[in-house]
């Protein structure tokens, strides 16, 4: 029911006025309830807010290996040359001219010989080196806090594949694992080639490289941020679905999780892929032997060898004791010869050590003599300097005394002259 002011205030009917007041109160209550209820649809974000790219993980280290990060922050290239670059386009130009590979260390700058376990060259923990230009520029991009538009500009850049590769690596280090497949999906079959090894020799396509980053953590001598197992399973399933839809095979980048037989369509380490992955299998006998469990295989081999041994003519073969008695003189002569060689070698080594010690002593004695002679020469020089200084002082005193005497005589002469 609708009311206007003329109808209400022009009317003298009391029930109509009360009805209007009740209707007005109901409308006021409904409007207050709507104001108190939360809005079902929040206001849309501005274009600037949508362009901002969130960061995931440790924001102070960019999820980099601590050793690599310390070498980046301590390198003169990062502190001096890259410090001058203030804009996104300047950094992109620097990538175009300077980046030649994607390893974290420059070629031949990292000494990992003799290191084992977790201190070896795999984890990037034990020994540092000269950090690569690529990783210095990657961290420089991180300091600029790239937007979505800038990252997409890196991924689609047409001048250099290394610019695109650093864009993909920036996403791998800074974005949540659940968003990685959405970022990489349009480029999974990208055929642009790139040489990722320092010094050259390992050419990959962009698609192969990012598929490897989605399924494996190792990248030369460092590790990418770890992807949680549930998200990794989702990524593997999406990769398989993408391969089926596009009728391609991703067997070359299947993850190796270890322990147990590989799942259908995945590749085991060192073996061929299954039929569903599109790989080629070896001969039938090799495939059958590989399908048999290892313990059953070893049992069958042992039983076969045992049967062959039972059918041999045991008397025709000499026993190991007979062979030992026959070879004993030769072994004894060989042992004595070796013992004599070792003894002679030890004697020569001791003699060489003794000569070396005598040479060292003679060298030390000569050094002491030279030092002693030099000390005497220095002392003689100091004495001669003292004598010269004393002579100089004595001569100065004499000259001053002569001058005073001459002045005195001159004054007396002048005085006598005036008296006359």
C-alpha cells in the first residue's frame, strides 16, 4: 500500500493515520536490518590491487639457499653494478646482455672435491664460489617487487630466452605452489631452446625446463622450494591430463620419488617408460626379467648355478688347498720381493727425509748468519751516524765560540779607537 502526503495529512480519519505510521515503522526496521547484515558481494578490487603480485614463503631470503643468498649480497657485481639499476626495463636490458646460463655458480669457481654427504656439491651447503650473473639478476628482480604485468612481460619477452627463463624462475621461487601450474600451463609445450649449463652443453626447450621445475627439486647445485605432497600430486595429475588432452608424452620429466615400483605412465630411474607414457621398451626377455621381483630373480639364479655345479665333474677340478700348495712358493717369493721393495722404498724415503732436514738446518744456519751480519752492519751504521752527529755538534760549538771571540775583540777595538 502506498501513501502520499496529501492523502495522509489532508485526511481526518484517525485509523488511516495509524496505519500509515505502522507502515513507516516497518520500512525503517527493514532498512536497519539490511544495513546490519554483511554484504554478500564485497566491492571489487581496483586494477592496481589486481596487478599486485603476492609473495610466498620467506620474504627476506626469496626462499633461496642461504649460501647462494650470502654470495649474492656479498658480490661486487650486485652491490656496485646492479645497485645503479633502478627500473624494471634497465634490469631486463642487463639480463639480455649479461646472462649466458642458468646455473647458480659460475663455471669452475666452486671447489667441492673431498666433500661428502650433505656437504657435497648437491645441496649447495659446504663450499661457495662465484655466484652467477643469472641469480644476481634474479634477486635484483625480487628487490623490485614485480607486478603481474611485469612478470607476464618477462614470460612473453621475444628478445632472449634467458629473460623468459628468469621470469619462470622468479615464479618458482616466489609464488605459492598451488599457483605454479596455472602460471606454467600456457608454456608447457613451448619449443624455444635455451642452453642452461655454464659453458654450454645442455640445451633444453622452455617447455621441458618448466615441466622439470614442476616435478623435480634439484637444479644443478641447489634446490627449489619444496612443494607439499598433496599439491605435488595435483600437479602430476594435471600434467597427465594435459598430456592426454594434447596427445603428447611428458615421460622425460616424470618425478623420481624412490621406493617401490613406479605408477602407471611414470618412468623409473634408469629404466624405460611404460607403454602408456609413449616410451619404447627393450627386448621381451629383458622386460620380463625386469618385471620379476629382485628376490625371486636372485633365488632363480642361485638355483641355476647350483644345478650347474652339481653336474660338473668334481674330481676334475683341483681343490683350493691343492691350488694353495702349488702356488705357495710363488706367493712366498712374491711376498719377499714385495717386502724387500717396501723396505728399500722406506729406507730411501727415510734417507730423503734426513737429507731434507739437513738442508733445512743448513738453510736456517745461513739465514741466522745473514741476520747476524745484517744486525752488525746496522749497529755500525748507527755508530757512524752517532759519531758524525757528535762531530757536527762539536764543530758547531767551536764555530760559535770563534764568532763570539771575534765579536768581543772587534768591540774592544772599537772602544779603544773612540777613546783616542
